[in-house]
C-alpha cells in the first residue's frame, strides 16, 4: 500500500521539541490493547521516514543510523497512528 496515501505529511517534524542530541522519545503501543511495547528514539528524519513509508523508523544512538523496526528480527512495526504530546 502507498503509505503516503495513509500518512500524509500534515505537520513538519521539525516543529517537535527535540533534546540537545536532536532526539525525541517514541513510545510504541499495541494497537488493540494499548500495552506499551517499547521506547526508542527518533530524530526529525526518522519521524519523516516513518510518515512517508508507514514503517516505524527509529534512530539508533549506538550505531548512529536509522533502525527500521523488524528489519533483522522480523518483528515489524507498521504505523497505525502517530500522536504528539501537547508539549511539542
């Protein structure tokens, strides 16, 4: 499916509030139960890639590279919705 059809860039990821390293915490939750599955970091480019592709993309601080969840493990995370805290 064309992810842009489902997740148009309706806001600029640069408007989010990032820490001094240029990162923002991202919480992944189960779409049905709401259970928190994990916390990882994103930079503005990772947020943009996630919205463009529909595949959740994080920023690996240890590798200093994008990390598409499930790329090696097979435990893929597809974006269902993206919600922003009001403190952005």
